[in-house]
């Protein structure tokens, strides 16, 4: 399923980063197709995007996967 379909299905509950990534990939492909530049386009997608823990967590076992990896 494309990002556009996922975003339209999720509405305001959609994850902004996931949608932005999908839109960027589409725009990049369109640019390459139209302009045919002499250089290569490369996308670097980080495996984790970390930030402050925004949910209440009473014990380490309650941490989500990405935060728990750094806790350990």
C-alpha cells in the first residue's frame, strides 16, 4: 500500500514522518524522471529517530522497543 493511501486512511492519526518520507520519495522519483540529472539521488533513512520519552513509564519493562534498546 502506498504512503498516500495509508495517509488518507489514517487521516489526522497518520504519522507525519512516515507521510513526509513517502511524499519525498515520490517527489524525488518525479524530479529524476523529468529532469534526468547527471548525478545520482541518494536517500539516507536513519534506523531510529529518537527523542524525549513522551509517555508515562513506571518500569523499564514498559518502555517501547527503541527506547528500551538505549536503556539496556
